[in-house]
């Protein structure tokens, strides 16, 4: 048997709640996205659970930023990056590399006491099938 490991297809891709949660996240509805993803997280296991936890932490970090809680945001962004490292790079067809890059930039700016005006908000972008 070869060393190639095939990742099982996640049932999240067929779940309307997942698609709605992604839409809420990308609309910057941070608190609502957190709630939607958390419902799925309670039912998830393995890479699904780890990815969802990282996404939830990003959403809550952004929610904290909107409420002026930079310390809480800093802590959650750092934890989110840890959880986003576990799943494969294009898990669920998401561009996790771009998500991690944006979160890293925002975290570094916060740590340096800089403004986030020039740094884009995190998004859950899908990777085109031919580019995976």
C-alpha cells in the first residue's frame, strides 16, 4: 500500500447550517457566525472539530475587536492559528493558507499596537477545484 492518505469527505459540505455559518462569517456577522459554527462544532469530530474551533475563535476575536477588547482578541487569534494548523491546507475546499495569513497579520499588528485599517478582515474563501 502506498503512503498516500485520502481524506474522508466531511459531512459539513452537505450541511446547510455550515453554508449559512460561512455566509455569516464572510458578512462579518461575527457573533451570529460564532453561534452557527458552535452548533456544528458540538456535533463534529477530528479535523472538522479542530477547523470549526479555529474559525469560531477568529469570529469571537473579531467580535472582541469590535467591542474594544484587544486583549481578548489577541489571545483568541493566537489560539485560532494553532487550531487552523491541524486540518489539511484546503480542507472543506477552504483557502486556509489565506485565512491564517490574514489572522497572522492582524495578530502581529495588534501585538505591535498598530491600526488594522490596512489589513483585510478574515474571510472563508473557497479554493477553485482545479487549483487544489
